């Protein structure tokens, strides 16, 4: 398992964060997603045998 914390600063509102979180959560290999509107980041834990940080960007 690996984790990546991409910047999601281009998102404008809480609903935007919810949409991104939902889309990431259903991607193959994604185990957990934690969005943080305050720091405009998302922490994504994923199975690196199924997907990669590049695929999640």
C-alpha cells in the first residue's frame, strides 16, 4: 500500500471536494480517500499493485 497527497487547490467549493472524493474512491486499487478543504489537499491510499500515483492524478 502506498499513499499520495495531491494538491487540489483548484476546487472552489465543498461540493467540488465531494465529487473528487467520490470519483477517487471508486477507482480500482484505491483503499481510502481523505479530503481536506482547509489545506486544499487529498490523501489517497492505494494498492500499488493495482494502480499508481500517476493514474490517480
